[in-house]
C-alpha cells in the first residue's frame, strides 16, 4: 500500500485518491493562502443529529474557532449539489465563514455574506479569511 505524509496528522496515511486531493488542498491552503499548518486539522469528527460526520479539513482562526471547512472528493466524483449540501450540513455544526469543495480538478469557493454562501473567484489568503466583513 502506498502512503502519503499528512503534515496535519503528522503521520503517513494511505494514499487513496481522496487523500491525495486532501493533501494537495492542504498545500494550497498553506502555500498559496498562508494558513499556518497548526491552524488546520484534517479528519475533524463531529456529530450532526444522530449521525457522526467527518470534515476533511477545517481551518481555524487565531482564537481556535472554525473559520473554513473543506470537503474533498476523489477526482472522479462530480461536485454536484449533494456535495455542496454535505459541506453546508457541516457548517450547521461548525458555523464557518468559508466553504471550499474540491475534487482536485475543480474547486468551488464560497464566502458567507449575511446568511448566504456566495461564490468567490479566488482562494482567499488567511488574513482575508480572518477579516470580518
């Protein structure tokens, strides 16, 4: 079994197609957006209703409150309404200001404005994510 290093969990994990997408997006957040590794967690478990869920990546603000949630899918999974609904369900518990959905080929970025998530045309910097609107 091929392994890939997860810097957030600080261990090697199975290099599944979804895991490769997760690790690629962690690098995007770290390198392109400037999110410090210690302000991100992967495989964040939580409960919604009677079911246990797991967010692929959660970005935290400087007070350790959830700021963004990332839902990663395998490259062959279409990013349809069901995937976005899944990320929105996570937000019901986490209360983030940003939702990111990616399969490594396509990435959709959303920012909370009022009570609605609106599309963004760029991956925000960590500083931009921290600034309240």
